[in-house]
């Protein structure tokens, strides 16, 4: 056969095959979660306003994919999926079990086992109720969900659409990732040396007015991180107090800290409000007593922390305004 004639035939077969796959993807009414992976560790971060005495509802979208409108009422069955979470943990972290995501305890949530999608509609919202009082955010909590098989519908064959691994991030007015560039950590006896400075310091919710962060340069990578929590309680009037629940840290506050909140509209996007929370006069000492067995390494930490939140003022619901 003529080579010049053979090449167009091969290309026609390839493009025809690709077009068939595209047609299947476009016209099949698969059922999917809308839970895009939002970090490099394979989970979806969701943010939930912390309320000690009330439930907070998060609405997880379910979608009927394809270019055709859904023509039938569908009852979608949703269940927990601990097996996928277990697989993810091992693939990501191998034997470092202290890095593992933990399945969220059942006392902290409830969700319906069935979700209705009406004929003529391609989306529905599944209400997940969270009650997070006393949750310990030293653990990385995940709610793992899956769409179950059923003869009346077809779950999306792609794992990341059929599954939803929801990383739980409760927040209050003071929690989030602070800029740590103005906070210096020095080892006792080496005060004239270059201090340790972290670009970011993550804080975690304890209750409506309290957060915790890890002392000095300790973070989530430390296996014993939960032994080094520092609690910061905000009084609503510019005062903040620090405390710990572990006496082995030899924690001592040297100055009275305070906080300020300032706001500024964005120059480019006039609907965007920048809110800055600054914790001033941070000055404390603590002992790292587990890094080297039977040796206390003493540190002094001083400076300030700044948290920026960006709020879209076009959205009326305050909880939904925040651009994470």
C-alpha cells in the first residue's frame, strides 16, 4: 500500500477512537462528588465554622455529569470509605503513621445515607452536619466518603470523582496560617547567633476564642508535636493570653501579649477586604525535652505573628466570604 495513503488511514482510526471516548464521557450520566483535591496529599480541604454548642452544616455537591440533562429521579447511596483512606495513607506516608490522616470519629458528624437528585436537575447538595466540640486538631482528621453501586445509576468510574476524602479544617476568627517572619526563636546560650525563623506558623482551633500552635520551630513533622501545644486565648478586646497543658515544657511568659485587627480594601479588586490580625509582644521561653533523651534544650521565642484573611464582600454569608 502506498505510504502516503496509509498515514491518513492510521490517523483517521486514532482520531475516531479518541472521538468515541470523548462521546462516552460527554453523554454518560455518571454520578460524581464535587470534591476536587486541594493539596498535594490527595485530600479535599473543607473549612467549617467552629461552634461549640451548635451544629455547622457543610453542603457537599453531587453531580450528574454529561452534556445530557438528567431525565430520571435518582436516589444516590453514600457510605463511609475507610479502605480508600487506609490506602492513601500508606501510599503517601508509608510507615510514618504519625503523618497518617485519621478517620473522623462518628460523634463529630452525621450525614444522610441517601441523597435525591430530581429529574431535570444535574446537581444536588448533601448536608453534612458537624459538631466539633472538644476535637483535637493535633490529628489530621478526614471524613472518607464513597458513592455506592446501584442498578439505577452509574458512579463515575474515576476514583477521584466517586470518592471524597474531606480534610476537616474548623476555623474561628483567630485561626489560620500566620506569617512567622517576625517571630524569632533562639537557643539559650546562643542569643547572638542567627535566630530560627519560620515563614509560616499554622494555628488550630480549640474553641470559639482559643487556638493553639506549636512552640518555637516545632510543627506537624514532629512525632511528639502534641506535647508542645501553646494555647492562645483572645478576649475580644485586644488582649491575648498564652498557656500550656504540659508542665514538662517549663513554659514561661515574659511579656503581656496583645492583638490588633486592621482592615483594607483591595486596590485592584474593590470588593475584596483584607483583614489583618497581628499578635504583638510575643515573648516566652520553653524547653524541648524530647529531642535529645534526658536533656532539656531551652529556647526563647519573641516577636509577632500576622494572619491575613481575604473576604469577598459580595458574598452575604460571612462563613463563605473567606478566600482560603
